[in-house]
C-alpha cells in the first residue's frame, strides 16, 4: 500500500511538472506551430503501472487539471466543458491499464504506441468538441499537423521517458520494487 501511495504521489507531481515543461517548450514551427504534449504520456505510464482503482484517482486528477488548463471560454460560452478530459482519461487509463502484463514483462512498445495514439486522439476529441460547440466543421492541413505531430513527438519521447524512470527506480531503496527496464 505504501508503494502505491508513493507512485500516486509521483503521478501527481509528474503531471504538474509535465504541464510546466510542455508550457515552457516553444511550438514546433515546422509542424504548423503544434505543441509537444507530455501530460498524456505521463498519465499513460502511470496507468500501465498503477492498480486500477488508483489509476482512476490519477485519471480524475489529470483530467481535472487538463480541463482547468485547456478551458476555452469564447463569447461567454465554454467550448471544452469541465469534466470532458476526466472522462477521456478514465477511458484511456482503462485501456492502458489492460497492458499492465506487458509492462511487467518489461515490454516498452505498448507504452510507446499508446502514448502516441492516445495523445493524438485526445487532441482530436478536443478539436471535435470545439467544432461541435461552434457549429461548423473546418479541416485544414494545420489541424492535421496539430493533432498528429504531438502524438508523434510523444511516441518519440516515450522510450527516453521510460528509460529515465527505470533508472530512477534503481535509486529507490525499496526491495519490493522490480526494475522496469527496457526490453532489448
């Protein structure tokens, strides 16, 4: 139980740090000013290592902070309602949590793929929510890049993130932890 609380606290801190870092990173000029999103990747890792009930707490926390961060109010109307990200992270976390056996067997590929796909899907859902609220559908190349490029970047960053956390896991003197190294 102690290990689970430590992991949950690490998720809480990690999500806040991911928001700070992703907001500090400049937009990618070559990809129509798409931004790197780190929060879905951090949550994906947590969803794959935490027990299901604890993952639900993490999904609520991550979704709530995401909703507060990305809340759009245009003309007095909220475009992305509070709670929509919570629902997304619960569904996404439930899917990612099903890949726990792969993570326990030290297979990093499901984490990499889920980080990329779910980051892009998160942005697609935000785009669709905004277009439904505005009542019109407009699709351009810039929209495609702003949805797909962050997912690609998340998939590229995910192995480094995984490796960094597995190295940090070695430093924790908890004998019950099993190192989660990258499978080679």
